[in-house]
């Protein structure tokens, strides 16, 4: 049998015909309580979709029982966030072989930058760059720093191309630095390498300008200061 108090189109017709008595008007206070309960239920149903900041903003709308469940959920979210952060912190240069290349580079993870240095023992500039990269890896732990003996990673890779640095993001190569001339030889400073890598997007440097430019500016100033003036040249011609 159909509920005569239900809000249906048929019951509305029967009420207009006088077959069913008019529906009782709800008590305003009871109606307000029902609305508040529905609102709370609506909020609680969506708390799993909220971020930690949203949970704090809406915490006054939760019941005591809901707050206990939400606190457990908050702790779970914090633990997951911490695990993700720890997972993406590297902080050192890792040696890899050719067999590890796909796993370490192509499958490094979403939004992970990878810097790979191809080197060989006995090449001084390779040794210098490895030292610089060790310091940069500690400074930028969110970036994955790798190194590999060149011929181990790429068979028959020519020594004249060393050192080589490849920069990847989500498996795609974004930059490459090949050969000693690109790095400026043994005069390469760590700030210069940091700036070079930052231009590829692999690290977020706090350097405001290219340190190499400062050296070049000082060199040009020195050249201008020591260059003979026209007056000096005319005086020399007199002798």
C-alpha cells in the first residue's frame, strides 16, 4: 500500500480531490534540525575528497564522531604526503649501469628531473664535474642526479665527447651538454654549472644571473683598462 504521507504527484491529486487529508506542515524547528543534519551528512560524505586545508576550514561542521574519523583520515593523508616527499628526495649522485638506464631515467617518475653525467676515470674534467654534481645533489634533493661510465651506458661512446651531461624530464631529454668546450674546461666553477643546469629547468637556482657573465664583464673591463689610448699611440709614433 502506498504511503499517504509521501510527496508524490498521485498523493497531491488525491489531496486536491479531498480523498486524502491535507499534509501536515512541518514544525519550523524540526525542519531546521533536519536541514542541518542533511548539510552535515553532505559535508561528511565529501571529506575524503578534501585537502588538508579544506578539512581545517570545515571542521566546525563535523560531529564528534565524524571528527574522529576525519582525524584518522588526516593522519593518513599526512603520512602519504610525507612518504611521497621522502620518495622524491635523492640528495646524492647514484652510479648506474646501462641495464639500469631505462628504470632510472625513463621510469624515474612523474615530474622528476634527471641529470645524467657520462664520464670516464682518468679525465680530470669528468672528476671535477662529479665533485660539483655531488654538492649540487645535496643542494637540490628533489632532482635525481646520476652518473655512468660512458661506454658502460652507451657502447663505443667516444672519449672526445666527455664529459657529457644529459637532462631528462619524465623520460624525455630536455638538454644535453657534450664535450669539454661546453663546460669551459678545468676553470668550470660550481656556480657556473648550477646556472647551466638551471637553464634546462632541472633545478631551481637562487642565482640571480649567470656567474660566467660576471667573469666576462670583469675580463672586458680589464682589457679596456690596459688597452692603449689614441693619445698613447700618437706618442709612440713620435719616437
